C-alpha cells in the first residue's frame, strides 16, 4: 500500500471501520513507514482532544427543538428556506462592486459616477417606499416564525392566493410569583406536547394554594392522558390532601386510573387525614385491585383505620 492510500485509511482504521485484510495491510505499512506512523499518532492526539472537549448546549435548545417538532407535526414550517436574492439585494451588491472600481478612476470621473449613483439610489429607494402587496418573492420570514397554510386558491390569470397563519416565537423569563409567568405555565398545562405539560406541572406544583393552580392540578390528575403529568399533579396536591374537593377527585382517580404508581400515591394522600367516608372506597378497590403492591397498601391503610378488608 502507498502512503497516500494509507493516509486516507488511517481515520477508518482508528475507528475500526476497516475489514480484517485492510487492517493487516495498514498495520504492516505503519510498522515499516515512520511518516505514516507519525500521522497515526496525530490522529490519536486529535481524537483525544475531541474526547476531552465538552460542548454546552444553549439552555433553551431543548425547548426550541420541541417547538420545531410540534410545528412540523402540526403542518407548520419551523425552518423556512431563505428566499432568493431580491432586486434590492442584487442592486446593493452591484453598487458595492461599482464603488470598488470607482476608487481606481481619476477623481473627477469618480465624483461624477458617485453623483449619478446617488441620484439613481434616491429614485430606486423612493420606489421601494411605496406600499406593496405581499408576494412570495418579497417574503423573507425569520427563523422564529411558524407558518401554517390554511388555503390555496389559484385563479384563471395564473395567480395563486394563499391564506396562512403566522406565529412568532417569543421568550420571556421571570419568577414563579410573576402573574404573567404563572398564566403562561397554566396555558402550558394544556399544550399538546406532553413534555411541556410535565415541565409546567413540575413548576406549578410549588404554588398549590393558588386557586387557578389547584384547579389545573386537579384537572391534570383527572383527565391528562400522560402518566408523567398525572404523577406531577399528585405531588402538587399533597399539601391540599385535606381539601374536600381534592379528596373527592382523589377518590374518583383511585377507582379509575390505570397506573398503579398513581393509585399507590393517591392512597397515601387519602389516608393522610382520617376520613371514614373513604373507607368504603378503599374496601371496594381492594377486592378488585390487580397490583400486589397497591393491594398491600390498601390493606395496610384499612388496618390502620380499624376497618375490615372486605365489605359487608
């Protein structure tokens, strides 16, 4: 093998991408050629340097990726391609090239050229200051704009009329006691993206004494299809386990939720406060509970409440 061919194969050899025959040929060449052996050492040093380098992702990268994914799923376009260069951009590029060449002509001629260019620019920009209808050629959306096309209507003249909605992404920050932040978190609790709902529940659970937050936690526990969201809601309701409305919802969830982990935690909340009205609920559930851990939890709770395991 030649040094050129071995040099091309060194990265593949280093990462184990060669077949056994090629590996033997490269190893033999490296044993006989000091120059290629040094190249191999450089490859090894580069790999070690890359392994030691850590890259920190921007803090909002995950949220932005999720937003892009949801926009794509819902028919949006989170990353629209850049529009082709318009006449104004092409003119400025030509102007720059012309000015570059003007520097090399005699001063009077250059001055005259600049005056002419200035007059033309004034006329040209004046035309651009007049109102224009929005066309596909003039649109140049930024990366934080999501577009969803609602209708496409061609006519007999060859024109296409497209109706679309645009949503511009904004980023706000603030403390949990900020009313604007809390309203956004409450809105996030109803988003289609389950990871957004989990994150919002995880933050809202620190403010359970707000009526709006309490209602959001109860609604999530009773109706959210995602197990992670419901688990966060149970955690947030722990300080409110004595509230009658909360206990009513907990009793309903205990009988209807299909996740044993959630049922287990709901039992803990219900028995945290002595309430004989839940004894019948616990007795009815223990007879048909198919999860051993939850059933043992129910039996222990009934025993501590001096109630029988069965119903009579």
